[in-house]
C-alpha cells in the first residue's frame, strides 16, 4: 500500500485480485475514495467473510472467479491490485494476459509476490528427509518482468526487499503457515502421505538450524507495478484510421 502512494491514477473501478477475506480491500477503499471496488477470489468462503466485514458505506462488490479467467469486460478496470496471489499460481502468463485485457490504457497493475530465495530454510530441512517437492519454486523477478511485457503491459518496474522472521521453534513456523492457508499443493509432490516420522525428521532438521535459540525464516519480497497499454493488436492485421487516408485529386 505504501508503494501505491506516489503512483497517480484516476480510479473509478479497482480490482482486489486474490482478495481473500478483504484486508487489502479495506485499505484500497481508503486509498481510492469514491471508486467502485471489486474483491475477487476463487474461495467463496473467503469472500463471504470479507462481505460480513463490509461497512454499509463501502462501494464494494464481490466476485468469485479464477485470476486466469476474469468475468469483466475488456478495458473496464482502472487499477488491479494483487497482494501475494502469484505464489499460488503455477503459471503467471494467463493471469498477466487477463490483467492486460481488463485494464484500460494507462491503468495500473500493482502486485507483491515471493521470490525464489523465500522459505529456503524449509527446503533444506526437507532435503534431509527425501527428494520430493515440498516448497514452491517462486518466480524470479526478471521472469515476471518478461511475462508482463509479453502480455502487453507497459513499463514494468520491479524491486526486491528482504524480510527475516524469527521463531523460537519450528512449531510456530508451521502455525503461521497454516494460518496463511499454505499447504503442499504442488503437482509434482509425492502422491502418498509423508508420515509422522518423516515430518518429525524435517522438524528436527529445522530446529537444529536455530542460532541462539531462534530459527530465521527468510522471505524475498518482490514488488512490481506496470501500466495498461490498451487493446493488443492482432499481428495478422494492421489497422489504420480511414479518416487519415489522403484523397488523391486529379
């Protein structure tokens, strides 16, 4: 939200993409006063909780939808805001294409996601147990930047910040991950159950990495914004304004 402050945009319609229970939506209402806000999430129970917290003055609507298939008209949105949705997406390309489609020319897309250095402590702990996939491989900011441009969005700006969160034990780490809804939903995960022994060995490896009684969990935070470029031209067609064709006079 702080990074939105210097960005000037006349917003009449704002999408909170991946809104969950609406924590960001309530902040967006204050940032873009007078704009119609649409909270979008794939989880209906999240949206219901967000709607139960809505004030009667708020101009907020709620839409259950996938980020890869938005139910909005072309060039109909002024701002798309997405906080930590992309870590849940296995391929951001369709999401960026949909954002480019619904965003008007000069509209703003602002997002935050996780970079590849995130949660490496948990990856190393699992590596001591087995070779299966347990932690997502988050996208590098350069890949994200290329994806934004390829989708037809303009002038992407991305930067990275680091956050180190300290815990007294591994149980508190998994309490926070559970609260965030984080589960191993990777397609390449092991098909069977891990079992208590395997999970216990991973926790022991994580606890053994403690320094002065604290486990540090590192997060690489990637922030980005870019701008709508208008309708994407079909490369098979070239359009010109007929009014600009000069009349040949004999």
